[in-house]
C-alpha cells in the first residue's frame, strides 16, 4: 500500500470523535457555546494545578545557554528520573531512568514502540471496546489490530479462554488502555497477572516474546478506592506508556513517556532502538521546556475530586434514564447502551439534533453504545444529561413508532457525523 492510499483511507475513516468535536465548534457558533452540550472528545476541562504555572514561568525565565536547544533523543536525565520516581510511588516498582524514554505524548510513545517490535504481518491484540486510534497505530507500523470481544455482563473484561483463542504465531503484542477508554473500567492486578502469565506461556510456545503494552494516561484518575495497576508486575515482556495530558491537563503540550521493564530480555538492544525511532520518526525529542517543568511538578495533579463530582452527575442521570451501563472507576468516560431498537449512530444523530454530542460506540469497535465524556464544565454536564435522560426515555423501545419523524437519519449518518 502506498502512502497516498493509506492517507486516503485514513481521511475517509477519520476519527468520529474528531468529527464530532469539529461539529460541536460549528454548532456553538450557530447556537452559542452555552447552548451546545458537547460531551464527545476527552479534552480535559480543569486547569493545571497552580504548581505547574509557577514552575513553567520559572523554567521559561532561565537564561542558561541553549535553553530552547536540542536535548538527548531519549530525554533529559532529570525528567527520566522524575518518571522513575513516579512509577515507584504509584506501583512500588523500580524502573531505572535509563529504561525510560520521554516522548511526544502517549501516542508518540506507542508509535515509537511499534516501529521497534513489529514486522510486516504481525498482529496486535486489544480488548473491545478500544481506543479508536489503535487501529491506525497498528496499520502504519505494518501490523493488523485484532480486537478481542468482551461482554457487558462481565464488566467488559475478557475471559482468559477467549484471549487464548486469539493468540497465534503472528501475535506480537497486546495493547490496551487502563483505566479503559471508553468504558472507565479499571483492570485489576490479578487480571493483568493472568494475562501476563498467558502471554509468557505463548512466548515460550512460539519462541518469541509477546509484549504486554499498558496505555496508562489515566492511571492517576481513579475513584471509589480503585487502585492504579501495572503491567510491570505481570510479565517482564512489558512496557508502560503514559502522558500528562489527562492528570495534569496538558493534552496540547504533548509530553509523555515510555517505560520498559528492567528485566526485559533485549533491554540493551531496545534502548538505542527506541531512541533512534524517536528521532527518525520526526519527534526528535520530547518538548524540552515541558520536560523541565514535568521533572519539577510530576507529583502534582489536577483536583481529581472535581472529576469525581462530574462522574456522579453523569452516572446518576444514567440511572434515571434507565440506560444500562458499567459504573466507571477510572478515566473520565462512561459507556451506556443506546435505547432498544436503534443503532448508536441513529441515537447520536438524534442527540446532536438536540445539541448534545456523544460518540457512537462503533468508533470504539463496539456498536450499540455511546461514549459520554465528563471532563466538561458543570453546565454542559447537567443540562446535556437532562436532555439525554429525556431522549433515552422517549426512544427506548419506541424508535420504530417514531422512525417516520427521523426517517432520513439512517441515510444521512455519514454526512451528518
């Protein structure tokens, strides 16, 4: 496949999340920003903690030579040491600074890693529902993404027997977000350990490492006593990828990291490979100023209780609506079922007609659901969820009776979204 063909496919299948985000901006221009209730894209609404701004000003005011110059491709030592300390504090696990690569967000880290482990034709497993961009991360690396089905009744957690059926000689890695985007489910350490044991067993069987990749940018956003869990305690063939986009509200600053298990078999080969990939993919190095800032305020976060307040607003509204959902214990998303008798695309378009934006489950490989993001202001959530409740009750099990009113929805879904 030529690059032009790949680019054309990506354009045609552009993320529904981004399309809805753009649609929301247009609707706000027409109806006013306070009258459009956009709960689509995971763009953190909270401002970074005050320590961040203070540190940013301090670092930007320094007058040392090359303050905005190149830094080592793997990142400045101070930043890597701070990440090492964060992993120790979160998971009681030691990852040396030399096993850490500073990256342009978590997405940059995933792409760097896949370029180092993937051969053409390899398969990457993930759990349904999954973050939409995984499909393209896999394709541009030459791999095929293989989604593993899960059940709502099992809290979207796949069974080991099911995972085992999807592992074969082409399997190279398993990649998943934890807490999960879009469900908010937090995978337990015992579950991760069982997955790790299964991968180790098959690594021996196929005489090659099958890697476990944790996509962990929400690991500090957990509620109701939930604990952050880690792939590092599950298998030595593991990588943890994260960013400060969510817990520090720095999504636009593109600062993250890739951490490798210290007992990784090919550690001495991985470090230079990852560093080189970071350079030749065009990232060169993670943002120098952000590395400096992060190294000094890595132990701070936004006020997580503010997200918990928003979470409760949304889940209480969902209970009133009657929509089945799994209560999220992490991240800032919830993934309820759509009304009986209609598709997620139909429901999303009806909501959009009423100036409420949510993402159809098909964007995450799981039709029949919608993703609601609660990283928004209270006005958006309260008013948007009231409309959601009324709309859900109106259409649940009665869509066929009302279909004439919306007879053009199915034919215009692609255009409208």
